[in-house]
C-alpha cells in the first residue's frame, strides 16, 4: 500500500464515530489472523535482476601495481628497503557474483487496554464520568502509617483538603495504537548480511536492469555466473525475523501488514587475477565496479 493510501486509512480510523470504532474492534482478530501484504508468501514476490557496471581490465589491473596498491599486503610494497620486482599477470578471468537486496516494512494497527491518570483542578471535589463517580486521589506521596491514612480519610470527609492537587483514574480505556518498522539489507550468496554491499547500494550506483535470467545470460555471454546459495525464501525469512513482531501488549489486531517493497538479485562483476610479485605467486579478487580488492571468502574461488 502506498503512503498516501495508508495515511487515508489512518484518517478514517481517527475520524470514526463511536459506533464505527466499536465495529472495528469487533472485526479485529489475533496477530496471525489479520495478515496482509506480500511478505507472508514469498511465492507471490517476483525478484528483479540487475548487474553493476564494470571497469575495464586495464583499469582493474592497475590496482596491482606499486602506484595503485589500494590495500594489498605490504609484500607488494618496498620490503626491507628493497624495491619489489615487476608484477607478472599469469591469468585473469571475469565472473559475476550475485547478492540479494531486500527492502520492506511491517506495520501493525492494534487495540490495547490502558489506564489514564487524569489530574483535576484544585477546587474539584468530585468527578463523574459516564454515570460513574470516580475516586479522587491525592497527588502527594502515599501515607506510610495507619494514623496518616486515618487522618486523610477524616480530612477527605470533612472537605478540609479541597485545595490539594488530586487526580482520578480512567480504567478500561481502549487505545488504537500503531507500530512500524522498515529495513533494507544485502545478503551475500551464502546468505550472510553484508554491510559493505548495502553501503555501496545506498550511494545509488547505476544498475543495468534485466527482464529475466535469459536476458542476463545474453548480457554476460560466456562470463561465469557464480552460484547463488541463498534462496529468495531465505532472504524474505531473514527480513521477517528482523522487522516482524507482535505488539508487547494488545487485545485485538486490526491490520498486520508485512510488505516486501523491493527484492533484487544483483550481480557484482569480479575480476579474478593470478599473478606473481617478487617471485611469490599471488591470487586477487577485484571488485570490477569499484576497483577495490576483495578479501571476503565469498569471492575466493579457485581459478
């Protein structure tokens, strides 16, 4: 549901007459009985497919040179005052590594009972609410002895404390409350939360959107696609675990909406490089979109 429609629904609740409000209470149910939204059934959600753009191989290999190390180990720098030898690239291979982007929210309107402490003016000696006379309670501290309690009762009967601050309690009040939580995160191909990928996507990089997997295959050609081990169901289940929960206190649930607003399978281009430096064989995985060296196990596959 769009924000404007949800706001219209809220206004409807707030402007309801007493009869309409009582009807809402009567028609509400338990937490699991009032589920709406696409998030409860992952089969209803169609994921989109996108590919991040890639730098050229020449640009990416430059990060392996002494002038563009970008986080490589010190073995590629000057070691013990000696200059490193020229890097020799033995092989390089591109591949696309998938990850999930998921966004969603959980919104719950619910009823709960509550009690209200209502202060009165100093000259009030009695309050009647809907035909019921309410006990007035002194605002000062509670009496600590039998004599103080007795004196308070005598004073109350005698009307000697009419100018003391007092309040009364409204019990059995029905409240319409709302809880809201939204979240966005990325899961790597093994189903692990990856904050670095999320941070990258928050910078709004250009994404090449695909209609389906057939178009993706045509786009990447012979380039290898790494296997995605985390399923769509696993991803949505993780979102559910993080944002969906029943209110801590409620009597009835009016609406219980869990919506996945975006589910994208995004492919990150990665360049796998085998090279030697200073007589030592090295393997590196380079994020072909940003040019950074990848050190996570998700990208360390055998060349």
